[in-house]
């Protein structure tokens, strides 16, 4: 990703978003969230490159800055909560998209973010059901949202969605992890026994704290 058009197009893939040039200056193009009108993606040209300003969790702020020279403290914004991404071709597209996605989640406090945070809490050697993840994310009734979020997992290594099974302990279909038995293999690598595509929830199920 090196162009403004690519960045704006990706920003508009998130729910309830729209593009705006609020400063009567076409160099500044923002993507905002409908309703709150909060911006999570600022785009502008500076020093010959398109720059993106994205909101960042302070826990990840310095990680991104240290990982890439082209990620710097937010230009013209609160440097504690915003980073600037310089689109000079040095940052992998997947990481640019992840930073934009994280900015959207921070601005919206979206259920998707809460779902991913819940999945990260499943310890190695345990599994959780969709309903448990929904409850941990704040709404027992959003099991379908859990499935959608995990199907679009942006960081499979950091968000271990393979540790989520259905209410019977059954693994997902082959489409979810790129092949037949892939989820079962990942679970077995965690030390979890999988028999006929099913996990014993009494033995391996995660217990929620009351």
C-alpha cells in the first residue's frame, strides 16, 4: 500500500464509515465513523509521500514505532495516542491494514475488538465456546458476530481463534483454517486431545471467572 486511494478504499471497508475533506483543503482526506463523526484515518501528502495518521493503543504505540522507521509519533496530533504511517513502501501492507483496523476499533470500541481481546485470553491447552467468547466480549447473544470476527481474523498468530469451538466441542469446517483437520492439528499442538473432530469440554473447556 503506497497510495492515498488504496488507504481510503481500505478505510471505507469498515462498517458505517464515510470520507470527508473537512479543512477546505483537498490534501486532507479523512475517514470518519457515522454517528460519532470521529476520524480514525487521516490522509495527507507531506515531503513527497502520502502519510496516514491512525489512533493507537499506548500499549502498541512504541512497538509500531520501533518496528518501522516510517512509523513516527502522530504529526499534528496527540503523540501519545496517534501514530503517523509514511507510505514509502517499507511497511508490509498487512501491517498497515492492521494499524488502520486497530485505529477503527479504538475509535468505535467495536465488538470485534472486544471479541479478539477475549480470544487472546484463552490459555494454551484450553478451548472456549462461541457463547463464552460472546459473554467475555460483553453480550451473550452475539455468537454470530463471534463467528464472523474469527473468520476475518487479521492476526492468526496473535489471536488464536483455533481455540474456539462450538457448544458441543466440535471444530469448525475446513474452510475456516485453510484445510481439513487444520484446526484439530493446531489444538493437538497445544496438547489438546481431538477425537473425531471434537474436544472434551469437561476436560479442556475454559472456565469463566464469576
